[in-house]
């Protein structure tokens, strides 16, 4: 059941809330309703109020667990660095002298594989939470991608990426996010066919969508409804990452042929 509180003066429409506590939320952060409730509310606003999807998204607000207040600022993103390796291994990859500014650090990882997954990221001894991962297939000459997150900045140190089996190569890009309310994904999606994140729910107003893809090709990639932040021709793989802050439509990417995969997450 959704509790409706009195609308704060700063909001043009009533805020819809479900007060709760969450271990991944910082004190004073904003608590969203559940994914199912958000979808139901947005669908109702579109139907009964004749709002566009963007208008309905903007009408759904967050509230601090300790009471009403100003809305959380929009999420911002910056690129901290990247790296790649053309070594073939089953034992994982180490990238030295890497750092991130924080206050939240995201690692997108990509690579060519014999049907295995990217498994874990540990940086300066900090284990990252895996938000989503996927591979393009179970045999040889396939691709894999994954997105991880941790709270805090990371001093110059070694970043370790492990896999569930044999990989031909590996690449990564590190991002810093600010004004994030929760490290828990609002939604996740993946695709290994058309490379379109058709089911990835748009984040609430001020949120961010992140996408990571890998394809067995040398061709450059073209993103639709997302801004490219990383692109690397790594041996037989083309790896690319992108983000969207504009609550846009379906994110997709195209360019070349070969086994390919894309993963996406929404955060707020």
C-alpha cells in the first residue's frame, strides 16, 4: 500500500511516498517506492492525467526517511580512468595505479570470452557490488560485459577483475557518481541480439542510466539515446560504455557484426 503524505511547498504536485529504511541508503537520502509501485503509479498518471511518460516520471518524487525536504540533486557522472589487456587468461586481470574520486565509484568491465562471465571487481581491497552482467553466448568467440559499484573514493591502487573462466582480453572504465541516493539498481536489462535495452526502466527524475557493451568486431559503435564515455578497440573486441541523464527513450548501440552483448542499469 502506498502512503500519500502532504505535498511539500517546493513540489508542484503531491509526492507519493512509502517511508522505509534501506541498508544501502545514506542517512537523509531519499527513499523511492518499489519498482512495481513506481510502474503502476506512472501508468496510472499517463492514463488518468494524460501525462507523457517524462511528465509522469517527473511527478514521482523522493522523500527523506526523516521527513519532507528539498529533492536530491541530479546525479552527476565523471570518468576517472580506464585500462585494457590483450592477455588470455582464466585467472583474472590486474590493473595498477588506478584511482577514483567518488563518492560512488562504478566500474564497467568488458571482454572477449569462451562463453564465461565477468565475476568480481576488487579495488584497493574494496569488494564491489555487481549490479548486472551478461555474456553473448556459451561457446568460443563470444563477448561479456558487467557493471559494478562501491561507495567511496579509491586511492591510487590495483584494480582486480576476476572471471568465471577463460577470457581473450579485458577492458574497463571507472566512473564517479555524485548525488546518488542508493547503490541498489532501480532496474537492469541486457540483450545479445539487437543490442537494445528495451526493458530498462527509466530512472526517476534526476537519475542515471548506464550501459556497457562488447562486440567481436573492430568497428566503432554508435549509441542512440546515450552519451558515449568509453570506446576501446581491444584485440578482437570493441568495448564501449555510455550513460543517459535525460530520461530518454530506449538505449541502443550499433556498429559492425560479430557476437555481442549489452548490459544496462538504472540508478537514483
